[in-house]
C-alpha cells in the first residue's frame, strides 16, 4: 500500500528536508519514508529541456526550430547538396520510452522537412546533365515542327503541276519532325521521372519545378512540353506505342493529309495522297 504525504516545509538548497522534519518522519512507516525520499530526489534531479532530450536524434544538418502559426514549427538546416543519404528518423528515437509522443512527432516533422530539402538538392544534381542535353533536342523539335507547318502552308501557293514535288517535301518534313519528336519525348520522359521522384520524397508542398532548376543553370525551359510519367507509358488500348509529342504530331499529320485528300478529290485528281 502506498502513502502520499504533503510537504509542509520546503526543501533546502540541496533538495533535502530540514533536520526537524527528518526526525519526525523517522517515526513513519518505511514505505512512507521511501516515498518522501524519492520525492526529494526527484525535485533535486536536473530535468532535460525538450530540445536537449531530442538533440541526440536530430539530423546532422539541423540548425534550429522556431515556433510558427497553428502550433507548427519552422525548421532550419544547413544546405543539402543531394549527395547525402536520404534523411530518415532514427528507429532508436521511436523506441525510446523517455521521449514523449510530442517530441517524437517533432522529430518526425523535422526529418520530413529534411527529406524535402534533400530531394531538391538531389533533383538539381540528377537533372542538370539531362537538362543540358535536352536544350538542343527541344530546339531541333521546334525547328522541325515549324518546317513541317511551313511546308504544308506552301501548298496554298503551289501550282498544280508542282504538287507532287511539294508532296515529296511534305513527307520529308514529316519524317524529320517525327524523328525530332521521338528524340524530345525520350529526354522529356527522363526529366518527368526525375521530377516525379522528387515529388514522392519531398511532397507537392515542396515540389521543385524543373524550369527553376534550368534557370539556375542559365537555361530557359519555360516553354518545354513535359508530361506526367504515365503519359509516356504504353497504352493497353493501343497496339502502337506513341509518346505524347509523337502522338500529337501524328494527329496533326493525319489532319493535314485529310485536308490534301479532300482538295484532291474536289479537283478530280485520282492520285492517292
């Protein structure tokens, strides 16, 4: 059976009861005296602050945390290069019974932010060479696309006797555009996958846009056509795999040919286009 006794006298500077009180408690049952001694020892024992308690488990790049609105915190870290290992809260922290749930939750939030910052640094490393390789491929695709458009528009000013020659130019422009679109989609898929990986680790709240990374490298990627990774995957409903840019180009080519076929039919030309 446990007993609780109120302390009618304050502890002295060393966390001990005054001598008079000790003499009085010596006549109490042993378990009561033990409880009083434990209480005095607990009062004298220095308590770790919440920050000191979790300090051994903080990420090496962690600098400090500051209170923010709605009971949240703002975490500050030294810059991540992206070469570090993926930040993960130590299992020992989760298993430590001395840490409160609030302290573990704060550590979890800290590591979540660290992982987001690390993922951004990692994207910068991985995307840089791909972005540089993508620049001439995007320019080649734009050039080929414009050439195809201009070749088709030239039919409006082509004499009847020159249509076959112009058709030859059109098919050559189509092939060039198809090759450029295929090359662009290949590098665009690489970038799309890298961006998706960064979102998976960092979360949409901390997404780093590829155009921002390109700008940091002195490149302009603001007009680039990069789709979601799923758009580059083969479609189960189609026997022919076409990536987004190739698919759009093929649809445009078919529209052009339908237009030429319609004109040929109206002109009474039996030649198949």
